[in-house]
């Protein structure tokens, strides 16, 4: 499946924001959670839009994007 760079970038950003939650508490955690939620929402919206425009399964596209970000193929570069 051909995944646009924009979807990879958005998911990478969402994952990075989620990783920043580790070790935070109280107001710091709440503020970071909001940043993660916004990044994740942007990624999800972009996946939904691309799937609709390309006639793809949204679930399959989301899985492919997350796999590409979290478990990249070493032969890709």
C-alpha cells in the first residue's frame, strides 16, 4: 500500500507526543495529554480523509500507517 508521507509524519508526531506522557503527573500530564490528543486526532482525520479519497479501507490504511511508523522495514532506507 502506498502511504503518503503526510500520514507518516502525522502518526510520527502523535507517537512522539504520546511518548512524552511518561513520568508526568497532574497538570503536566493533563497538558501533555491534550497535545497528544490533538496530534492523534489530526492523524486520524488525515487517515480517514485519504482512505475515503483513495477508496481504501480506513482500518487497513490506519494499520499500514502505524506499522510503517512503529515497525519500519529496514530495506526502506
